[in-house]
C-alpha cells in the first residue's frame, strides 16, 4: 500500500473569508455522517482521511473513491485545490 504523508493546513494563516468557507465545508461533511464502508470488491479504490483539530476536539472523516457523501467530496476537492495552489 502506498501512503502519502499528511498535508497540514493551519487556518490561522488563512484569510478570514477562506477560513469561514472551509469551516462551512467541514461542518457540512461532519453533519453528513460517516461514509459507508468501501465495498470488498474494490480493493484498488483510493481512500481518504481528513483529520480536523478544533479547540481541543479531534474529528476524523474518511471516504473512498466509490463511497463518499457529496459534502465529503466538496471538502476533499476544496482541500486538494488549496494544496495544489501552494
């Protein structure tokens, strides 16, 4: 298995409007609940894990290529665009 090193985003370094947008995406992904488990027949599907640390509270969101809530997808795409633009 290939595992990439984690990418870290410190929201204290972001513009407040961007931080607000990210916060809304995180809240929507958390509200959507956990993703269903990845189907056994899709062993090659990419898995994603987003860890959020906020005011001493840790939240981990997970998804795989074939089983992600729309809110998780929006958050993942936002993060991927952010890290590509760095």
